[in-house]
C-alpha cells in the first residue's frame, strides 16, 4: 500500500471542493469509510478514497466531513501516524477509546434534525447501513446511499487493477473447487437457501482455488460470486482470465461473467429466491439491486468458517512454508549481525535485505504485508512503515522491532522479533521479557473446543497487566492459507465481541502477538503463529492446544532471564531446540552458525 503523505495544502483544497459538492447536493455530512465493495481490509488504490481526501494513509480509519468539521476516527495503532499525517490539514484526529462514540454513533448524535448524511452505498456494509439509518431516523435525519460524492471530486482516481488470475494448484491446493462447491451447496440446503452471494475476495479465492495480485500482499483478485444449486458464476474482469483457465473452469461447471455484471445478476434473481448473505460482508448498495421480495437468509459466509479450518494436508504444507520462512530469517539475521558496525543500515535496508532473503526460498510468491522495521521510538507505532522521506538509521543502542511475513504457495507467514542494537537498557529488557511471558502463557494454554476466541485474550495479557501495563491492539488474528494475513472468524482480543462465530475449532491458524509501546521511546512485540490441535477429551469435553508453527529464534539478549519461571525457561529452550532441529538442514555457513548460537539454552543467574 502507498504510504505517500499528501501536503496539507492539497488536502485543504480537496476538502473545499468536497464541501462545495456536498452543498450542491443538499448533504450535511459525508461518511468515508476505509472500504471497497468487497469490504476488504486492504484496498486497491481505486477505493482508497479516505486516504486521498484526508492524507492519512493508515490502513484503517473513518473520515467524516461536515460544513464546519472534518475528523478521522482511528484506533491506538495509528494515533502517532495520524497525528503526523493530519497535521495542518484542518482534519482532527478522533481517538477511538472504550466508551467514546465511534463514527456512526457520532453521526447519530451530531446530525441535525432534517439533515442528510451521505455515504457511497457501494462500500457500506448492509449491517452498518441498517444501524446508521435507524439511528438517524430517530433524530429525524436521513441517510442517502445512492450517490458517490467522492467520485465527483476525485478527478485523478486510479483505475481498477488488471492483474491476471491464476490457479492455486495441487499439491498445495488440497481440496478441489468441485468438492468445495459441493460442500457449500450442502450447507445452502441446510440453511434452506436457494443461492449464496459472496463479495469477500479471500472467500472467493479460497472457494475457487484461484489467486491473483489485485491487492498488494494479498493473493486475491477483484470479483464477486453467485452460487446457485445448478450453477456457480464468477464475476471478474474477463481480460484477467486466460483462455486455458476459462476452459478449465467451464468444464467444472463454473460460468464467468464480467465484473460489472453483478448488479444485473442480482436484479434478475427471481422474487422467490432465498439468498444467503452475510450482512457484515456485503454492502447495502449491492443488496439494493435485489427485488424487494427476495428473502435474505442472513449469517456468516460458510466459506469463512471452512477456509479457517485448515486440513491435516494443509498443515503439512504450512509447516514446510514455515521452515522455508524461518531459514530465510536466519540468513537475514546472520547478515544483520555481521553488518552492524560495518555498513550503514537503515530501516529501509532491513526491508530490502529481508525481502531478498525470502525471495530466494522455494515457493515464495510475495510479502504478506509491508515489512515493519522500526527502531527505538518508531517501534512505539504498531503499524509504522519506513519511507524514503522518513526512516531511521540503525545505530547506537536500543531495540529494533521487525514484523514481517511472506506468501508461499503452501502458506502465509507473519512473525515479529526483537533485535538488540548495542546494549539494551534494563527497562527495555524487562519489557521484552514481560511480552515474552505473555506469548508463552497463551502458547502453553489448553482450552475447550468451541471456546469463544476473545475470551483467551486475558491469558496473554495477564503477565503484562500484572505490571500495570497494557497494549491497545488485539493479541491475535486469524491467518489464511496462501491468502490474507488477516482473516476470521476467530480473533483474540477482549475488545471484540465474543460472538458464536468466533469459536475456536481445530485447524485454525492464529497469531499470538502481545506488545508494549512507550511513545517516543520504543516498542516491543513478539509474534508467533499457532495452529489449533486437539489435546484430548474427557468427561468435560474435547480440549484444544496450540502448535507453534513459526520457526525462528527469540533473541535472548533482549531478555532478563531471571524474570522467567522454570516452566517458561523450559518452554523457550524446548522451542529453540525444535527451531534448531527443523531449520539446520536448510542452512549452511554463517546462517547455520548464527542459528546454533541463538538457540543455545537460556542461562539463568538467580
């Protein structure tokens, strides 16, 4: 994703033009979410309207513009970044805090009676539209979703992406799309639905065993899918699909239609149709094309749950991808330690060298997100990204946080490690040790199958809370299988609602990534990916445990070992023994020597 920072003058001018168009159309307030018609987390440039209008380039945030106010709502991950990027723009940073009104609540409270709020219905979730419309109606205000005001002022808007679509093939694709479609149709019967409309790109890519590169770092392609009893239709720019692939899909009963044909297809569904949709994952603009008589069967997309539960065969390929990724990391860290003090290293150098190390590994396709290489104070911004204009030189003393990941044909990786630069302070070591204790606590946990994932959060936070410390982001997110690095339905975060669909099931892959952030000083985060596995059953039911998938040493030079319990040291030594055993065959020379040194048992002086 672009991290370009617009100068404040251009933002001020864009706001002026936007307000003029709002006035011409009788609009009091404009809502600009970070969204596209697929409600994606990461957006193609064509739909990065909030970034374009506000100048704030964080991946998550909501902009509201009125005649006298403009504000961006952002959570704690983005406060420091937003504060810098919004400076001088006349746009306020509104910090999302517990108990404070979010953007929809703010609109419901602040919109005057008789006024109109506008948002492009093509990018507003059906559930959100219902909530906002209801709240506005209580105040005598109106919601308008039939106009794209931003499109009227965004004159140099980028074009839609046109990257080719390709197959995710065996052996890494372990279940055929024919079998996946059959399973989905069985679910439709159980739900008494005639058809299913899918707008989410990772669900579509998983279902059809297809991949693309329309969205940076996410191997997905811009598309919609409509699944009926007798046919499956994929709506995609036909120029992206080769004649050979078209033929393959046709032989398997999959029809292709142009991406722009989805509105007409929805409008043509019979009035008697019972259509399964996820109201949180489809937009009100798309659903608005249906005949009023069409019955919506609402619930989680079945594919969301299916793709989250990786099979035993998937797990084999994922472990292999983790080994390749771990080997790349060892080669990189071996280089880094040698380079310190010998050459000029910046945060950008870290990104370049780590990307090159991954690219040499079999099965590598791309990064899974923008590498975060953050030295000292920059590490206090959880989603910091170095740019040519703003980056740090790695020198002196302190902590270097590196959060990175790769897309491999056999899996998606996401890992964060702390690197000591010079001599870390005692306080920095205590922060690193405390965060590691959180990682270990949750990694060792056993819990009932089906437990709602947000309830696990306090296990990781307990060692951190014990010192009156906390962090603003979630502890864990789901991870795809050569798909998005963020996926659901599970999420380990006490801020998330413990809804039934967040239940932990075997085969789910989740991150464990507690942190500590001291603004203006440093940040600490340690992250592994884990796999849900059955741990046995008893008269109390089936229990699950985590298998740690990530393979890379945790640098003990950042730690104060005396703060670790005997059980925690045993876990760390056991983890390092596994890392050494599995990565050694893939390494040689300096990288192997580095691995051997960094996996040595922890020495404790008590």
